[in-house]
C-alpha cells in the first residue's frame, strides 16, 4: 500500500502544530494554513474547500481549525459559526466525496457543566455559549456528512506553541505580585502532543476500516485526573520557580476566586471532566495524568528561556 496523503487543516494552531510531527510517519502531510486556505472566506465561497480536497485527493482529512475566542464569539456569532460548524461540515462532505476519512476535534463546552460526575459521550449536551453551540453544530455536521469519522472532544489544551492558560500564568507570574484565579471550575489540562499522538494511533487502526465499522464515531480525549484553574496555576508557577524562572508572585499571593468574581461574556461550564473509558477501551489508548503533559510543556519552555537572553521565556506573550 502506498503512503496515504493526509490533509491537515489548521496546521498553525496548538493541536495542528503537534499533528504535523505526529502524523508525519504515517504518510505525506499536506499542512494547510491560512496562507493556503482562508477559512474566513468559506461563508461566501464554500467551493474553496471542495476545490482544495479534489485537487489533493487525500486519504485522510484532519481538521484542527476552529474559532476559539470564546468570549468574542458572543458578538462574532456568524464568524464562529462559519469556522466551527460550516467549515467542518464542508470538509466532511468533501472527504466523503473522495473516499477519505475525517478527523475533527470538539470541546467540553458542548456540556453545561452541571453534572456531578464526568461526562460520557452519550450524555445530553447543553452548551452555554455561542462557542459551545457552534462546536456542537460542527460535530453534528461531520457525523452526518461522512460515515468514516472520528470526532474527539477534548479540554484545556496546553502546548509550548500558541497561546494558552499555562503560558498566560507564566507571563503574569513574572510580571505581578498578586494573581486571582477561578477555583470552582474543574477539568483536565490536556497536552496537544497527547492529542496528536492519540490521533495518530487511532488513524493507524482505522485508516482502511469501512464506514460500517462501529469504531468510527465520537470519543472523549483528555489527560487523566482533574484539577481547577486555581490549582493548575499554583502547579505551573511553583514548578516554574523550582526550575529557575524568576517568578514574582509568591504562592500565598495566588488568590482563589469564584466564577462569579470574574465576569466574562461567555458562561463557562463548572465541570469540564470528560469520561475517557470509551477511547481507552476501544483503542487501548494510554492517557497519563495531566501533570505529565504540563511538565513536558514547562520543560520545553524552559529550554527556550535558558537559551534566550530575554528577560522572559520566548512565546509567552499572546
């Protein structure tokens, strides 16, 4: 069998960047960024996606693109819907037309966060925000258009590449002597590297599977364990300090606050814990504790910091 062609959409994001490495051993990765395909134009030029897919005729389409500005989505509704719902649906249609399988990523924000335990794939969705609503619409569009699909819901993505909570906390910890962090939202920080490696593992198993194979479908994919944003911030800053970063804020000057004390445009789910039994049992996937991925990111950022003559680690500004 010849090496498959993998069309990767959203190659510059946290997950997309990690996927470029993780998928490279499987076949030829055609990494598509905004320079090659401006997804913002799809609303008025939907043919751009089918034209691209017909030209490349990939065996796999991996969609790591998304509109992720959760609060701005409340006012930029149509843009969020285009990127999170319309684009995935069009990609899935194009995949189906050329006989490709489709990988798509979704989010814990499809749930309202009121459940006491961890959410399973079949649990009732009830997104609180435009972001969550459009991501759910994207899931539904992909599932409807392409039988050979893998949709993976994840949460609290972290990487040394791109912007995320960990890097924001490092930057603020270097600048300020007091921080206030929400303590009543729980989830599992999940490294982009783990998501990418798991994607590769699943594709190796499913690449030749027919559309009738029951393993196609929706999965939850997060690191093991759970934490709050507050404890996550404490963990990041204490471990950064131990590595030698000149963290300004003391541990006892990180203040735990309630969600209500930090008003934002888009409501967040209080419980973002996703049950990963299905993906672990179906594909024998190993999902380490969230601290392992965070430690890896801190180590990578510290290498950049050590090699730099700047006063703060490279890439911490958003």
